[in-house]
C-alpha cells in the first residue's frame, strides 16, 4: 500500500531508511493493540454515520483476522509500509475496498500510535504487577520459612549486628509491595484514552471519544487533545522510571546473593540449573543470571533516560522525535517483567545453609549488644560504647538465636510482622485481579478474541 502520507513524489531512499528505522519490527509488538483500537474506532464511526453498520462489521472481521495472525507471529509489515498502521490499512483496503479507505477518518497516525501504546502500557503495568506480586509472595514465603535463622547483618560489607534470613528476605518483599502500589498509581494515569486527539488538535467531526474509550476498557478519555499528544513518551518514561526503581531493588538482591553464595561466605547456595559454566574451567558454576540482573537494571535505567532526553527539547504538538521513544519503552517493558520473573525463580529455588550462617557469628558482631547490656545495668551509652570498643578482645560469644529473638519491637528480627505484609499483598493482588478481569473482558467483548496485548 502507499504510505498514509503519500504525495506526488517519492521519498529519498536515504531519508526513508533514516525515518522508518526499526519501526516495522517494533510494530509487530503493537499490532494487536492497534487492531483493537481500530475496531473501537470503526464502531464509533458507524455510530455517527461515517461507516455503515455492514462496513464496520466487515472491518472488525478483517481486524480480528489480523489480530490472530499477529498473535501467532504470522502478520508481516514490509519496510515500505513504514509501520503496522499502514500495513493494517493496506490489508483492509485490499480486502474491503472503500471501507478500508474510510477507517482512518478522524484519526492521525500519531493518534493510532498513542492509543496502541496506551493499551500496551495498561497491559504492561498489569503484567508487571503480577510478576512483582509473585516475587513478593515467594520472598515472604522464604522469610516465613527462615524467620528465625540467624544471619550476620552488614554495613560497609563488614559484619555489623545480628540479623536473620527472615529480615533479609522480607525487606525485599516489602520494598516490592511498595513498588506495586506505585505501579497502581501509574496505572490510573495511563488508564485514560488519547484516541480522538488526531494530530494534537482534534477534527471537525462529531467523534464520540467516550464511546471508544469505554469499548477499549479505559476508565475515561484524556480530556485535552493537545495534552493527549504531549503525554506521548512522557507517560512511557514514567512507567520505565518506576521499572528502574523496582530493578534497583532486584539488582541489590542479586548482588547480595552473588556475594553470600561465594564459597568464602556460603550463606546460600544457588541451584545448578540457575547457573552456567565456564568454557575453560571445568569446576565453574557461574551466577550469570544474577550478574545480568545487575546489568539489565542499568539497561532499563538507560532506556528511561533515553526517552526523557528525547522529549526534553520537543515543543508542544506532534514531533517525529516521538518515534524514537518507542524502542526503549518496549525494550525496558519486556526486560523489567523478565527481571521480576527471574528474581522470583531465584528466591524460590534458593538453598539456605543454616549451619554455615550460625558459624559465621564471631564475637565482634555482638559488640553493640554488649554495650547495650551495660546500658541496661545503668551505664551511659557513651561510656559503655567506649569501654567495649577499647576491649573488643574481651567480647564473649553470645547465642545468635537469642540475639535475634531479643529484638522485639516492630519490624525487627523478633517481630517481623509478616502477616501485615501478607495482608497488604493479598489486598493488592485482589485489586490486580479485579482490574485484569475488567480490562481483559472489555478487550474480549470488543474483539471477540481472548488475546494478550503484552
């Protein structure tokens, strides 16, 4: 098909290569979302008399077929098409003639991209929340199982104070639970439909934006059509910033596990199936997945920065710069869900070496406990601190189990309050299930298909 913007001249080949870039490949991931949006648009156009009901029905039938092909990776987008929007419209025109030529009425290509990305974003957030919730559930199960297992606490990587595996595992669970709350707040932000903004300024047709928003499962329209355009890329950057923050948590957990599974520590053991080997050293069992967790976290942070850097100098209204925000967004979205799943798998398979953990408690780790023991007997903390610090060689060996059990106020090793985290996670999981059902039901009702947008 001719390009959607086709004029009475041909584009310079170098310019075409430069402007089309990798979009035909990237848009394969957005084709299902674009078809769903086109179905909603076709039904709306029929409601205002631009299309007949028969034309809308035929268009939806063809769009349904394209969605099936795209879901099975069988739909193709040629370089000459530039993007999925042209390829889809070309198929509709080829099969349906004038009806296919009418589907673009009232829309700009930017309108289509923004709507497809918004649908994809909603599906991504729900997938990410599910993956994070699975991780948090697994981490809490580990914390519950090892709640009373002593583990040296460290600051500056040096032994510091008595801690527990339960405290360590629950810290990551509670952190991710907070990130889930953040993602729900962002879900509310992206749950507004930009369709109808056209090229930023609307069109002189009685488009029913509320109808298309409802058909696609959005809670509302994004009211101001210029803002709808200006939010392109910005909303995606906010999502990836949030993903970056989650992956900072995963990266820290990965670094802990790499360190504490070293033979010199031996606190944990990583199952063989989670590690790769060396091409030259037969004995090696390398934590490549965890090492890549650190680097993938940096890649995701880089994607967020790329998107924001592209947007920083753009004026209001549509600008072609937006095209280059698509690839880092799609890449980081896929990676972040993968990171959450990898960390859930790792925590689920992790082996805890309880004897090795207990043997690692040397007398110096109880220095603060010894000082506070003197405080309890009447000394000032500063004097007790000085006395213990000057005579570390006199420290006795305390019982690690008693040491962690003796910390009894909220959130400490003797009072982890795991049921509170469990309750929070259950509530968030119920909220996720309700929204997942609402959104998926809307898309299934619209398309007649049970398809995944992410």
